[in-house]
C-alpha cells in the first residue's frame, strides 16, 4: 500500500462542495470515482480542508492510499484521464510517508477572495468572483482587516452550523489588495471556522461601501454574536490557494 499526496485544482461551480454528498456532486466524489476506475479499489481521498458549494480550489492538498502498484506520475495521468469532463485536475502527485495526512499534518491554510468592483455585469468571471457595483474604498477595508488579525473569538464570523469545538482562531494574515477594478482579500491561518473567510470579506465590503465604519468591524468581533454579522459574502469569489506542512513552504 502506497500513500500519495495530490495537489488538486477545481472549479467549484458544479459541485456541492469538496466533501462527498448524498444529494449532489462533490469534488471528493469525482476524485474517488476516478480512483476506483483507475485502480478497482474503494479509495478514500482526504483533503487539507473542506470547501462549500461554489467555492474553488487552486491548490487543494489531498491524499489517498493505493494498493495497486503505481508510479506517482502515472497515477496522476490516469486520474486526470478519468476525471474528464469534470472541472477537476490533479496538478501534482508524489509518494509520501504512511503517516502523512493532508488534513492532520497541515499547519497552515490560505484563501483568496476575489471581488470585481464595477457596474458592468461579469462575463467569463461570472461565478468566479463577486461583483460589487458600488465603489469600494480598499484603504478603509485594509484598516478594518487589520483589526481581525491575531488570536480572537470569531463567533460573529462563524456559521451557525460550524462544528468546530472552539470559535477561537489565530488569523495570521488578512490583507486587501487592489489592481484596477479587481480586489483580492488574502487570508492565512492554521485553520478557519466554517464561513469565516466569507463572513470577514462581507463585513470588509460593507466598510468599503461606506455602510460600516472601520470600527464597526472591531465592534462586531468583540460582540461574539453571529447576529451582529453585517454580510456573508457569496461563495463565488472564494479560492483555496494553498496549504503548509512542516517540511514545506506553501504548496
């Protein structure tokens, strides 16, 4: 039995999310079906994190165990052939130690949320970014984002359905960058709560629109009350961009 680490890219629009679902297609389900077609084995694919319906992946890290003898490159090629026409691709595959785990060995995760700040409708980016027609003040958004960095109780920014044992998380990075009409909100932490990134982005957007003051974000955080959340951004613009492991840089 060999354990393989995978780097997976996917368009989240056709899926109910990463995790296998009984009521719709999932990224995990597509990968496991491809693995079965290739190996004839019931292969479980474990990921560094879960994504909601409509959320995308640029470099999701995952792993699977395969008994049939495969070189890593051949397994990657075979999986990609069987994944068609799903918008899922295995970008890299390598054999790893039997105790390496995509989720439990991971010490950091990074997301990017993409906003297109214009009045004209989105064309090819529809479903791949959040269109905000009102002008956004990215400098005010950046000041508000700085209030969320650090170790806090993020109850306000946590889904009511979140299953994490504690709402306390350490947010290492929350940065706002603009290039022309496009804004990117970049977030990094060891782990995130369910909907945390989307909830933070939604409130930053309210600041950018002038509907919230910068200090309102700090007040919402201090309230530790989900009802104080101003806005939960849609899943369209959210991308899982990388995972960090003890023996690697962001991958």
